[in-house]
């Protein structure tokens, strides 16, 4: 016989914690363990997050005075571009999927690792190299196009390293695609015995839906950035109006990626929230099937709404109508999710631990962000508030109020599992409340001034808006405190925190049945799953037993 | 058999499952590639619809001879690649290696022809810019797409040649087993590159000939 | 089984291996001849229609037989169809804008 035999790998002996598999730097940089790669991602996106945060801190400081405080026009443009590019591509898009998705997805489905472990490591290297390259080029040479790279500004007029910055984002895109392929293949091929599709935790469904968006949207971004670079470099006319080219084509391609990218940011957050609510309300998630269908339909319909970014750009009025309608449609599954979360909480025995506070913050902020999204989906209102702070406030409610809150909820929920340590809950709750207050102080005034006409991307403005800008900047300080605080108490817990047992929250789910921190192979034996997720309540039984 | 390089890798439970998984992963990548090229095809279609006459004038200047020859070369390389993928799973070591070698050679021939064609195009002042030969200005859009589409395709062929050469050498030196899922995976990729060219042929070479 | 017999059957198997791919390859070359030939006959809009139709047939042949979609699991086909579906989505919605401007 040739070598196509079904030879089984020998049963590996249960090892120590994945953290003790090697302490050298090389053991981390060459690892193919999904848990360690998750940690590598977590460290890198944290660094990028604070660089992006520093950039916007300077921007907010500049906006204290109507005539600007200390920046030139050029510097201001470069700072908000730096903030946008870092936060969108190097923090929000990879945030939850590459850290918690990498760490938890294989464990939640009872697998030893992701489908293609080496690809997973390569994807981290692409990410770090691309992102670092872009950040260096922006800081050293400057890019002032905004994160959207609109033509013809980016191709004909902008100063600075547009091509280099775009190249870095292009490389990071490959990382996104590789991660998406890995997660989809893992979910399809490596589920433990008995782990049927209807028994998957909603977090797994959310990461799956996100991955679908990643692999189908990201290549279009890659192409649009490539075309911008080619046109800028060689003067080959593709979007150049002087040769009959159409800048709107760029916007179509760009938003074909960048609107679904918003769902790349928010779908994993929705998955996290479902897990956290079920655990701290001690209830099964209300309407599991509806939750799954709404995740998947957001992923699909999310691809059909991009034109709402172009209502005033010269798109045909008929296309405006269609995109407006579809944008209302995509709100329906999001609303279903919000109602189901509320129904999950209703009648539950709610425990106000830190992850729950972050999750509840998500619920309120995401709802406001989503509802203001409906304002923007309606053409007449959008025409009024296009390119104002209203839009800025809206998408920050979704991306920061939604995604970042959920990121922190996930961080506090799974921290004991990931590190094996407990953090001081008092400080964590304090951080959660500070973040909620700081966020609202920063962004609620922006709705008001945007509605009154304050345009985005200007650092000189009429004096009537100053009061809102001052409140907003003050809120930013509070927000900064809320972001730095976890570094301190989580760092403290690594050294002095109490050891966590397998399941400190008494949560359901396969990841809680193994050690904290988990061994390299994740489980002592491959688990066999016998019931659905979220078995909370008095008749709760462990979800799996080791056969 | 025991000292042969391992066919099964973590975290897969069985070789069959792993093979299916690798093919699935590659198909997901193909979906990605379709969307990658869709931006180009979309742009081409919209501009052709806006400027049909300019596109016909411009398309007449491409070299059908090279376009057709290269199509035939790629199709033949797809044939040898398909046979290699079938032979590898059935243990035809020698035949598989020969087929892969022919595939690599044909891939290089394709690039050579492409290079000769590019040389002619540059000589004919068909690079968009101030020196461009044709009028009206919209013809430059066609040629912009010509260069970008064929250029990106050529990059794909080059990557393909690199991957196929590496895997072939590894199999030849018995560093990885003949039945590795990598052969099937790179065959899928190679066929995809062929399919993309098949659509470039009518758009870039056959338009405006009648 | 004697060694000559097994060599014989291996030859047979190798021949079988080539049969289908060569048939597909021949079909592809014939289609190539058709598409290049028809391009020089003035047929108006039908030229591009024929050329694209032939391209689609060629792509389908390669996908089904070289890429083995005809024998693949539905999972693999789903991935292929997803790519096409999103491709069409992009054309429909963007094309809709350009055609109604």
C-alpha cells in the first residue's frame, strides 16, 4: 500500500500549562500553538492601540481652542490619519478575532489547534511587519489622506508616503485573510465528536461569520489600494478624471471592503456579549437559533449596504434609494440580537462582576450607535450630517462603545483562563464604570455639534462649538485613565493575583473544563459533547465528559 | 514506511480529513482570489461600458499571437499539473515528478512570452503617460487595465512557479512524502491562475478584431 | 501476483490517469480555436458575448474536472459558489449605480 493509511497520531501525554512550554523568546516567536499566537497578537495590538490613542490624544488637545493650539494643518491631518489607520486596521479589525478567537475557538469546539498552525504563525508575522512598516512610514514621512485614501487626493495631490502606507495595509490584509481561512476551516473540520453546528457557542458562530467577511471583503481592499498605488507610482490612469477615469469607482471598491469591515469589528463583539450575558445572568441565551441566523445574515447583508457612504458623492439617486433600503434591512438582525440579549437578562440572576459591567456598557452604547446608524441610512438626514461630527460620534459608538467595550469584557471574562490568575474585581469594576462615563463624555457632545454643523477633519472651527470640544477632550482624559488602569491591575494580577481554578465564573463551555491556564494540547482527552451550549440553571450539567 | 516523512500533522485526526481540510482551505483562498480580481473586472466592465469606442481602438493594439500562444501554454501546463495531482495520490512517483517539471517549464515559457510581448508593447509606446501613442485619452484606461491585469496575473504565475519548484524539489529529495496534500493544493492554485487568464484573453486580446 | 503483471496493471492505471485530463485539454484547445477564430468574424455585440460564453465554458471545464469540483464534497463547492455569489453582488450593486446615473 502507498502511504495513504489512516494512521492515528499517538496519544500525547498531558503536559504542563502552555505558558511553561518554553520560556525563551525564541520559543514564543516560533510557536505554532494557537494560544501563544493569541498572546502575541494581544501584545502587538495593545502596543498599536496606545500609539493610535496617543495620536488622537494630541488631536483632542489641539481642538481645545477654536483656532488650534499647537499643530499645523499638515500635522493635524497626519495625526488623524495615523489614528484612523492604526485603529481600524491594526487594532479593531484584528482585535477580538486574532486574540480571543485564536485562543478560544479551537478550545470551544474541542480541537487541539487551528487547522493550519503554521499559517497562523505566518499571519502574525505578516501583521506585525505590515503594521510596523506602515506606522513608521506615517510617523517618519506622513500621510494626510485620512484612513480612506480617497482618490484623486491620494493619487494626484497628497504629499507623503501614500504608497508605502498602503503597502503595509495590503500586507496586513493578507494576515486577515489567512486568519479567516484558518478559522473557517477549523470550524468546519475539527469539531470534537458530538459538537454539532447547533451546539456551537455563539462566540464560535460570531468568529465564523467574521471570517467569512474577512476572506471575501479584504481582497477587494487589497485591489483598491493596489490600484491607488499603481496610479500614484506610474501615473497609470485608472481613477484620474483627466483621462475619463471615475474617482467614484475607487469609493465603490473601497467601501465594498470597508463597510463589511465594520461588521468584522462588531460581529466578534456580539459573540463575546452573548457568552458573558449567559454566564452572569445564569441563563441560556434567549433565542439561540435567531442569534445564529442574525449573525450570518448580518455577515451577508452587510455586503450590500456600502453605498450609504456615497449618498452625496455623486452616486445615482436610484442607487441611493436601494442602498438606503438595504441599510435599514441590515439593522433588523442587529435589533433581534439586542432584543434577545435583553430577554436573556430578563428574569436572570444577574451578577455584576467586571465582565458583566463592560458587557452592559456595550449593550447601551451599541444600541445608541446602531440607532444613529438608522438616521444616517436615511438619505435626507445623511445629506444634512455627512462629514460632520455626527458621523464621527455614530461610528465611534459602534467601534469604541461597541467593539472596544466587548474587547474589555472578553479580556476580563477569559483573563483567569488565559493567565491562570484572578484580578482584583473592585478595580476592574471601577475601570468599567470609568470607561462608560468617559466614553459618553467624549462622544455624546459630538452628536450635538455634528448635528449643528461641525465638520470632521478640521482643526479650526467657529467659537460656538468650543464648549462641546472642551467637554469631549475632558472625556478623553477619563477614557485614557480607563484604558491605562487595566494595564496596572491586570499586570499586578500576573505577579500577585490568586491562582484561578478551572472555572472561576462557574461558566458553561468546553474552554472552562480544562485547566487554567490550559495545557498545550488544550484537553486531557478529546472531549465528547453531549448537549448544547449555555447549560445554566438548576438542572445544569457539565457540557461534556471525558470519554 | 516508519522512517518516511510524516504525512499527518497536528491537529488533524486522520490523513483523509487533513487532505479534505487542505483542499477546503485552498478553495476558500480561491474565493478570496475571485474577489481580488473582481475589482479589476468590475472596473474594466464599467469603463468599457462608458467608452466602448476608445476601448475597441485600444484593444486592437494588443498582440493576439502572444495572447493565444500563452493561453495554449497555460492550458497545457494545467494538463500536466492535473495529471501530477492524480499521480501523486496513486503513488506514481516518477510520472508525477516529470509532470511537475513540465509544468514549471511551461510556466517559465509563459513568462518568457509575456516578457517578449511587454517589450513590443513598450516599443510601440503603449505605456500610458505623456508619450502614449493612441487617442482619445480614454484609450489609456484600457491600457492601464492591460498592464495591471496581466502584471498581477504574471505575479501569480511567478508565485506558482516558485511554490511548485519548491514542493517538487522537496518530493524529489524525499523530504516530504509524494502523497502530500500540498500537490493537490498547488494544483488548485495553478488551475485558478489558468482560469483567470482564460477571462483575460477575450477582454484584452479578442476585442475589436472584427 | 507476479511483478510483470503488476507492472502491466500499473501501466494500465497510468493510462487511465491521463485519459480524462487529455480529453479536457483537447476540448480546451478546440474552444480556444473557436473563440480566437470567431473574434475576426464581424458579429457586432455577439463577438464579445460568444467570447465570454466560451471563456465561461472553459472555466467550468477546468473547475469541474481539473479542479475536481465534479467529485468534491458540497463543502468545497460551497466555497467556490460563495466566491461567485459575492462577485455577482459587487457587479449588480455597482453596475446598478453606473447604469442609472
